[in-house]
């Protein structure tokens, strides 16, 4: 293995390990930290790639964090990068959940831990709001009225009409395919 690739793989592994170790609140939170690391700091991805990977991660079955690490790892270093990124992502939760399962009764009955977890929910909400604004800003700055309409309609369908997110994602995917095919057809004509 080339020294440059080994360094990239090590950076990918340690980045995903640290992000996964200190991220509470689910996939959207980890995507925020992945954006900061791989887009803002390391410049391995651009904002549009991260936005696309987030959409794919959410749309695919499975945990968003694992799906995103698969996509980022593959983009950065191919199949080996994908495996390294996934390993770095799943190790911390596996270790933490193993420990919690051993001491479950102590955690479940401890009022202080229950209060700490309640407090963490506020922080998680703030991080999710931050990533939503950051990624949504890109759609608005693009100034494509169709994309802005889809974003607003998806929000309204979720927030006001309580439509299942999977239905919204499938509809957005179909619209995206139709738009892409019509743009390609228009470009070839």
C-alpha cells in the first residue's frame, strides 16, 4: 500500500471513529460533523457532494450514519476506504451499547443519567437545526424555483400534514429522476 493511501485511510478511520464516538442524536448529527470534517477541514468533498450523500444516506435502508460513512469512504478511498470508514463508524456504538447492556439496570434506574440524557436532547435539536439550515441554504442559493418548491412542499407535507417521510422521499426521488431525464433529453435534442 502506498504511504499516501495509508495516511488517507488512517485519517478516514480516526475521523470516523472520533465523530462516531462523540456524536449523540442519530444520523443527522453525525452528517453535520462529517460535513465539517470532510468538506470544511479536509476538503475531500464539496458541499454539493455532501448534500447528495446526505440525501442518498437518508433514502437508503439502514442507519444514516453508516450509509453516509459508506458513501464518503468509497468516494475518498474506494472499497478499502468504505470498509475503513464503516469500521470507524460502528466501533464506538458497538462498544458503548455492549457496556450499557451489561450495566443496563444501573443506567435505567439512575436519575442523574436520565436527566443528562434529557439535557442532551436540546443539544441534538440544535445540531440538527444547524445542518438543516446549512444544507437548505445551498438549495435556496441555487435559485432553482423547482428545487425551492420541492423543499418547501416536503417541509409542509412533513410538518403540517404529517405525511410519512418515506413517501416524501420517494416522491422527491421520482421528481428528481424525471427532472434529470428531461434535462438530459433537452440537452441532446
